[in-house]
C-alpha cells in the first residue's frame, strides 16, 4: 500500500474513533442529564446520536478506497471488516449512503 493509503486509513480510523467517543458521551449525557421537561427533544437527540454512532462505527470498520478508470470504478475495502467478508463490506458501505 502507498503512503496515501496508509495515511487515509490512519486519518479515517482516528476520526471514526473520535466520533464514536463523542457520540457515546452525547448518549450518556442525554440519558443521565436531560431534564424531564425536554423529554421529546431528548428522544430526538438520542435518535440522531445513535444513527451518527452507527455511521462512525461502520465507516471506521469498513474503510474503502475508490479507484476510478475512464468508464468504470472499483471499490477496494481496506478496513478490518474486509477480513470477514467483502460482500458484507459492500452491503454496509451501501447502508452508509
């Protein structure tokens, strides 16, 4: 792998890990610090935080690289989930969009 591949893997892993930590802290704050008067708003925030957390976990575990040719493109999965199954990576990558 080239320097750009390695640097992009490191960058995506760090940013995904940061997103996982921040969304987990946000979920804990929503769960334990929300006043009862903001119950409906906290449910909305909790839903958004759960979706963001799922996206961060998915993008961290399924790192992809796009190789574009003249009339076609290829997706190469570089993340740890690619060791399990390439088709699982493709399905979960489609779920991100």
